[in-house]
C-alpha cells in the first residue's frame, strides 16, 4: 500500500492577515466546531472584533453548557508579550471565564505563563494555549490541525474548589469516578455525545449545540435513581419552553420515552424535560447497565431536540 506524506505549510500561504482572513475563517460554524472538538467545549460564536475599551478582541463565544463567555485571541506568528497582555485586558473587560490563545508557535515562557495562570486561579477561569498548523498530502486541500500546549487541570481545580467549600467526601469521589466511567464508556462505544471532564458532583452537563439549552445527567444516592434533564434557561426560558412544547411534546413521548416529564417549573427561571430511571449508582456491578441507559437516552435526547433548537 502506498502512503502519502504530510507536508507542513506556512500559515500565511492560506491566511494572509489575522483579522481579515483567519478570524472570519475560524468564526464559521464548521471551523469553530473543529476547535470545540479539540478543547472539549462546545462553542457558539457571539461576535467578532468585540470592543473592550479601546481594543478589539478577535472572537467572543459562549460555552453552550453554562453560557459563560469564551474569549479567543488569534496570532499567526510566535507568541509575544503584547498578546499575553491583551488577553489579560480583554478577560478583565469581558469577564470571560475561558480564554483561548491560538498561535503558530508558543514560546516556553508563554506556555509556562498559561500553566501558572491555570494553577493560581480558581475554577471560574480557565486558560488554553493552542497551536495551529496547516498540512496537506500531495495535491490535497490544506487541512488545519489544532494542538493543545497548555490547558487547565480540571482535577486540581475541582479539588481546590471543593476543599474551600466542603470536604472531599467518599461519595463525591465515587461520583467523579462514575462520571469518568461514563465518559470512557461513551468514547469506547463511539457515541456522538461528548461528555465533559468528570467532576466531584452528582451531575454532569452535556452540550446540545445552543446557548441557554443543555443536557444534564444526574445520580441520586438517596432515592437510588439516575436521570437526564433537558434544561431550558435564560430570560426567554418560559417562552422557549412553550414553543418547544407545541412542536415537540407529542412526538417526544414516542421518539424518546413515554415516561418523559415536561415541567415548566412555575416560579423558577428555568424549565426542563426529564427522564428518570431507578438505579443505585453506588453499585459498581450495575454501572455498565446504567452507562448503557445513559448512552441510549442521551443520544435520543440529542437527536430529537437539537434540530428543533436550530429553528427557535
């Protein structure tokens, strides 16, 4: 079998100018999705060249799981102190909680600076350093490749947060082990549903492609149950719930599950569609059955609701 050879290209052969060429390219849905897959956060572009005082940030996104702002700063050259300073200025001005610095090459001192920022800040701030490269095989179209050179340590930050609020108990450690097991199960079984990093809590959130909407998988040790919540949040939560109810309620009972519960949650600023099953998450011998239930139903929720969210 004859194999081709990867050829690395100069970024400037494809993107002549950062603001004019690269930023609009990255902001397109199919390209921001590539970055989302690299860092494990589903991003929804809010704006380009967002004003921050006298400056302009390259791209402003939202994390669709929690609606937190994500700031992206692009650099088609080796990293420099100017861009590092801009990141700090933009983060303060936008109150961004996730900051992504994309560059052609990270110097050791700038990689170390991001590692240091991830160590000293709590879990409300995360910093990513991403290198971008262009490759082609023979006469093929150029293909971009994102590589992470610096990222937050989710375990360290979660332990730090938990220790500052409450002790890390055996049940919380078991919860984190459970979510890690579910994440591994989903990946091993080639699920298209992407799980977030496992945390020390009784729930884990899953992006569904649009801000103010997300899925949540939960475990409850008291009533020995597991559940999936399709959460609708934001200022228009009740209005969006009513719109979805009109077009999605009846078929959801056949395409997802007849036991689905639609709850407008009067008096609260959110609504939810909930599916619950009896299961004891503390019984490790039953985890494979529970993981199978989660996989099957998380995929059903995603397939059913995601196309309808696009039309809202």
